[in-house]
């Protein structure tokens, strides 16, 4: 969530800088939009990776809990 917020902030800063451009031809809003799109795509990929890593960690935790429960309730000891 923090990466998404940071990406949105960077997007707004990029558009602001493009709007304040001092070039004779004016601001390159198309390039700013392309850059913003790339940043949002990167943020989406980061979120996907974070979700995948969280899912893996939850699965490992579930396996460990199941193993601990089985050991605790094992009557053969």
C-alpha cells in the first residue's frame, strides 16, 4: 500500500513538473503520461509480488501450525 501511495505521489510530481516546463514547445504531457503509466505498472507488479510473498508466508505458517498441532496431539509419545 505504501508503494502505491508513493507511486501516486511520484505521478503527481511528474505531471506537475511537466506542467511547469520552461521549454519553448511547452509541456510534454504525452511523455509525462507514458512515464506515469510505467510507474503505475511497476507499482502494480510490486503489489503482485508482495501479495505472492505474503501468500507464501501464510502457507508456510499454516503448515507449521498444522505440524505443531499434530505433534501436540500425537498419542504415540
